[in-house]
């Protein structure tokens, strides 16, 4: 990566820990979201599905908002870059597609589509995210990554199968596919601003989606809602949607949209595993086959090694960083002390070769 004061032509053989950090964030995001599914199953006995989705989003937005305010009061401000005015169009697009359009299309589709078919169709989100990342946003990929993505997706399809399932392209099915496309666009647009504060991004998304979906939910629900249910839904939403989304944004920062989406696609398997343990559901052949397919895809991604000579263009940007070998720059008196911290800094042009992922410093052509 290029920075002022460093050589413009050298070979860097050591691999950065950032890819493993990004994988950890993506898997943690998938775990939190996956655990949400069996908890939602418990709540769905007494709460309307549309209202529950809205409460999850609203809980995530409000919870992260309180976390941000607490951080400002206790001196945690400055570690992450705030969303800048130039990034607002990307954020607005992500909120429009992921927070509003996607959930509304999903609810419209679920109203006329069997749950088994809907579960299968939702696997399109990972595929469409990867396709957009590779072909529209030019993330690098090779046969190993494609096979890994397909293996994880196949595992999700096997896991969702339950008896005869017809996937006719009805209006409801098309609406669900449209929701998957909206979330795929959301993932790739969010990738463009993943250098900014992930809690702030997730908070804004949660508040907008929460207000929209909760409003729809109260219009269609026929049941009242007790305070214990409201509190539990908000807590599950904060962890399974809010914290999970913030971790997802961090993963986007380090490993890009396609790879983050692949790891996140493990969430249904994680949810099924939790249901088996916590809700004493039986271990099925589908679960075993899905686990083998997803394990294969996970191994293919974890053992990826992408290395070639590449050029870093001059760039001036802001993101959270520590003063490692790639961030040796001067500081102004107003720059925040301590590490990690965030302030605008310059990266000088550089040509070099080392293992890398499509993080915020390696989004070059191939």
C-alpha cells in the first residue's frame, strides 16, 4: 500500500493480518445473524412477522445510536472516520435498497410464496452480491473463489429444502428475488463507504428500516404487543441486526463484498446448528450434507492466496488505522492522539507485490 515517505517500488513479502481480521468479522456477523433465526422462531408465536422485522431493525438502530452517544461521552470518538458528505449518495443508496426496498419486497413476496420456496430464493442474495461485486464493481476473483461461493450457496439451498418445493416464477417469487437484488446492491454500495464508522452506518440503516417496517407492521398486525416481547425483540435486533451489520461493514472494509457475502452465507447453517442444540431439533441428512458443502466452500476461501504485482494510485482518504509499516505519515496538531485513530492522510503512488485481498487499499484492476 502506498504512503508518503515510503519507497515507490519495493516487494513486500509479509502478509497483512487484515484479511484474517476481515474473515473474523464476517464470521462473527454470520454467527450473530444466524442465532437470530431460532430466537425469531420463538417470538413469531406471538408477534406478526412484518412487525417483528421492524422491531429488529429499530432495536438495532436505537441500540447503536446509544452506543455511539456513550462512546462520545467516554472518549471513544476519533477512532473511526465519520460518514463524509461525499459518501452520502452511497449511503442513501444503501439505505434505499437495503433498508426500505429489500424488506418491503420480501414481505410482499412472503405474502404469496410458501416459506420453503422463500428460503431457497433468499440464497440468491449471496450469489447476486458476488456477481455485482465481480462484474459491476470489478472485485478480483478466480476459479477457487467462484467454486467456494457456489459450494456455500449449494449448502444453503440443501439446508432450506424441506419436502417438495416448486420454484415457479410467480409474482411473489419475483418479489423475493427483487429483494435479494436490493440487498446485493446494498452490500456493494456499503462497501464503497466501508472505511467510515461501521456503527454509524449500521445505526442509520437500522433507524430508517425500523421506522418503515415497524410502521408497516402496526398497519397489518392483528395482535397487541407486551413490553417483554418488545424488549426481547429490540435486544435481539440490536445484536443480530445492529452489531452484526457493523461487523459486516468492517468485513467489507478488509475483504470486499463478494468474500464477505460468502462467509455471511453460513448464517443459515449456524442458525440450524443453534436450533439443534438449543431447541433440541433433530440432526437431519440435509444438515450433514449442507455442513459438508459449506465447510468445503469455507476451506476454499480461507486457503485463498492472491498475489501479484500491482500499482497503488495516489489517494487522500480517511479511515481507522494504527501506525504499522503501511501508515508512516506525519500528523497535524489537531489529529487525534492514541491508536487506533482516524484522520485524513495521503497515500503516495507505489508499485509492489504481496498477498492481498480487495480491502480499501487493494481495489485495483486485474
